[in-house]
C-alpha cells in the first residue's frame, strides 16, 4: 500500500486505483513548501476532527477533485457549508462503505472545534479495511485502552500514529499504542510542524525499535510502501 506523507498529519494511501487523502493541512505548513496542493490527488478525503491543522486544504482539494469528504457529522456539514461538493458524514462505530475499502470512525481522546469556533463534534480515528490490507489512523489522540479493541476485529498491516507529544501522544505512548493495536510498522505523524511538537527523530525511532517495531518518520513528499 503506497503511502505518501504530505507533512504534519496529512498523508495519502493508495488502494487499487483510488487515493485516500487524510487530514489535508499543506498550504499553511512551512515544512510542506515543496508540495503543490494543486497537484495532490484525492478520490476520498477523510478528516478526523475540526481543527484547522487537519482540514485547512480540504474544501479546496474537494472542489478541484470532486472527492467526497468523509468526516464526523459536524465537520462534514461544516465543510459542506464552505462549498465542498460532496460529503459523507459518519459517527463513532459507523463505517463509510467505499468502492475499494471501508473506513470506520473509532474513538480518539482530543478536542474538536472548527476554524470559525463552532462546535466540531467528537474527534476520531479511522480503521480502514480493504482487500489489499488494513490500517489504523489514530488521528490526534492520547493513549487509550479503546485501542485494544481494534485488533479483536481487524488485523493491521500498519498504523499511523501521532508522535509529537504536547497536543497528542509522544513517542513512548505511541509505541505502547502500537502494542495495543498489534502493529509492527508505524508511520509517525503530527511532529516537528510547530516548536512544541518538535521531536528527536533518532530517540523516537529507538523507542519503537526496543519494542521490535519500525517507526517511519518521512519528510513531506516522501512515500513508503507498506
């Protein structure tokens, strides 16, 4: 499964001939200056919560590509009001059935408000299941025991976990989360973008390695095949 990192918590996963784009925050990100947002592909846009550093470019990309926005109910409706041509609202425990996969919204411990200050509903993560493999994107979250439920239903090829600390899990908690969901490979996100979430890459990778796990910390624009 080809996975491309676009900086912060934005990444894309290619499943068959479809591209799933998550939490698009590109143009405001100084670390993603090399990315041309007008060239970023998307067949589906999935958003975990309402904070601007997870949806800043969502409506712009949706208008250009025609991709539906799949997000918690309040976030999806807000994007619709901003001009998104198609939305697919979901809520916790429910799955959006797409043509190449399903995307189930699961719990996250965080906050959620929209850029204009309006109510953003509850934050979440996604468990994506497909014939090419399954993965879990935690969204912005603290470590939670709810993660232990995921492998009871879904065997994961990899997980996408925040590692920046301060606003989310740090590397040690993320490594424990990888244990909880039984993922040996992890794409780290939500790090380095702002001073409070800058991390020591080598130290973070070592924390995972000591638990027999591989942490990938990609640069914006880099891809990895899981």
